[in-house]
């Protein structure tokens, strides 16, 4: 699991409003910690910007080969 292989520490400072918003979102999502909430929000933001695959996507959606043709030929 890639989440267990963290090698870098990132320290950030938040305003009190940002911290309240983070904590509110964290509790709504039932996240186990502030760090987990920050990681999830960062991942979602990067996915929105196209820097990471969207949540729930499969690696086959990003292949360079057209697998639909091979599936059709396997059926016929």
C-alpha cells in the first residue's frame, strides 16, 4: 500500500478559519486524523488539476492501446 511508504514530512500553517473548515470536513468524512484529511484534500485537488488520476479510476483507463478491439476479436 503506497500510503504506508511516506518518506517526506510537510509542515503547514493554517489560519483559524482554515483549521475549522478542515476539522469540519474531516469529521463529516470520518477521517481518522487531520493529516489523513489534508492528504485526501491534496490528492483530490491534484486529481482535479490533472496531476493525479481521479479517485476510483483504474490504470487501464490510461493505457495507450485500444483494448476494445482486442476484446471484440476475442469474442468473435
